[in-house]
C-alpha cells in the first residue's frame, strides 16, 4: 500500500449541533428552491410580456432568430474559462438570471421610467431618447450586475479572478440579449406583417443584421466591464474592503457609460451607429479580448510557478507542473486517458487538472497575503481530491509531459534532477520552502480510497 504524503492538518469545524439547529431558511435546499422559483416565475412573466408585444407568430420567429448567436457566445466564454473551468450550475444560473430576472426588471423599470418622464415633460419623443440613453443603461447594467454579485458573494470559491468575472458577466449578458432580441425581432416581424415588407429590405432583416450579425457581443461587452471589476476585487485581500467595493462599482459605471454611448449612437446623425461601432465598440472588444487572453496566460504561469512546492512535498509528480501549465499538454493527457481507459478516465483527468489549478491559485493568494481564513481547510480538500485521482491522472500527465517537452539544452541544468521527462521544468531542488503550517512533516495515512472512475 502506497504511503500518503504529508497531509495538511484540518482545523476543527462547526459542531454537529450547530448544523442540526440551523434555521430552516439557512438550509441549502430552501435557498435553491427559492432561487429556482424566482427564476421560473420571472421566466413565465417575461414570456407573457414578450408574447403580448410580439404576438405568437412574432414570438416564434424572434425566438428562432435570437437563439442563433447564443451557442457561439457560450462556447467562447467557456473556452476562456478552460484553465480553471467553473461549474456549469453557475453558468446556468447566470444565463437564466439574464434571460428571465434581469430582462423582467429592465422591461418593467424602463417602461415605467419612460412613461413617467413623458408625462412629466409632455414630450414623448424626448422621453424615449432619454430612456434609451440614460435610464436603460443604468437599469439594465444594474440588473445584470446582480447575477455577478450573487455569484461573487455566495459562490466565492468559484470566483477567483478576472476570467471568472468575465465569464459570469458575459453569460449573464448573453441571456439578457437573448430575451431582448426575441422582443426586437418579434416586433420587427409584426411590423413587416402589417406593412407587407419582406426580404432583405424588411425591418426584420435590418434588425437581424444589426443585432445578430454586427453586434451579438454588445451586451456581453458592456457587462464584462462589471465582471472585470468584480474579478480584480476577488484578487484583493479581504481586509481591503473599500477596494473590494469600489472596484465593482467602477466597472459597473464604465459598463453603464459604454452602454449609454452605444444606445445614443442613433442620435449622432445618419452614420452615428457605424461611427460608434468602428471607432468605439470594435477597439473596445479587441482590447478586452486581449486582456482576457493575457490573463489566461498569466493563470497558466501561476500554475507552473506554484505547484512545484507540492512536488517537493510529494503530492504531485515531477512533470505535473509543466504539463498542467500547458493547455496543449492538458488536452493530450485527457486524450491519452480516453484512448486507454475510456471516457470516465478522461473525465477524472479533467477533474484532476481543475483541482490542481485551483490549488495553485489558492497558494498564489496565500503567498501574497490574500488567502482567506479557510486556507488550510480548502487546501486539504483540494489535495484530497487530487490524491483520490492520482492513479488515473498521473500516467496521462506524464505522457503529456514527454510528448510536449522540448529537447534538453546542450549543457546540463545547474539543479539536481529528481526525475524528468527531458524537460528542465520536470526537475526541482531537493528542498523547497513550504511557508505554510499545512505542510506537516509527519506521515499521515490517506483517509480517502484511491479514485475509481468506473465506480458508480
């Protein structure tokens, strides 16, 4: 039987009595039930409102056209999140919140505010312009930001940096844009039915071109600014409370400002829309895309930098930090496991990669004094998950390291080699400082059985 590496100590948790005597509204199933009920009711109400404005036929046409960009946008955000993929339940919640709750808040609040302004000023056209350029950006971005805030507060372990903020905000905005596009496209189709227009000259075709072809990323682009604010706040130390409040608010204000400029482009003249699109939206989209990809590369570098400490402690194999710090090596490891042991093994390797990445990010925050009070508990949980999957994941990662390693340099490296696969990254000094008390030198028997991917 293999000897388990040194295991971090586990502080005493809450007493069982405290859990038994928790109030009923603190129970997980109550919170989940309340959230699902809220989203379901919001969905039914927004469905009724949109169908009332577009008619049944217009609603079906709008639905069929509005759904087209959704898979592409979701896939793009999921691709950005490949280094440390978050759980699907967070994405489902974000999309449902954007499509149901945020859309309902926007429709009700925008309509009420526009009618109130029109009544107060006796200027309906001016009220529509003010509502589109001022009221709508504030209401809509605030409603979408609520989803990011909820994940940030209640799913804190899944929200560790900028990429997580971008993904949650982008998926929320994708859901919001989906519902809004149904409304606009369905209304345009109803207008064409009344006027008898059809083909490329129809209002439906023009609306489809502007909203689906040219600017499917508009709403995600606005809300991503809010997500970046929350992501930077997540990287800040918990004691910096003012910073953790001001950063999300700054991102929200930027999102509102960009949204207002976009909505006001039609008031800038005949070519105002195209001018704002070319001079403002496209550069902003390119800049944010570069920022997110650069951040993802930084995350991979963090994995390569932080995981060698666990190699020295015996938790990881010598080649694993190199393999886990490369997206190509990760893919090769999953493919290797799938070919030799089936889909269950590939899934276990993917889980191993995700847990190892979370462990590297946790240690990175700890090294900079940003780890929370539950650092040791969280580290123990992640190491336990890795240890259970080691027999499946390590051979695959070793194979990936051998395949992706460049040739040896001409001169031998100046540090001792403990076992490598032709790459300096697979060798580490014999002693590696472990600044955390979690690294107990006393052997500790493994409390978990080896992971069996085929066990039901």
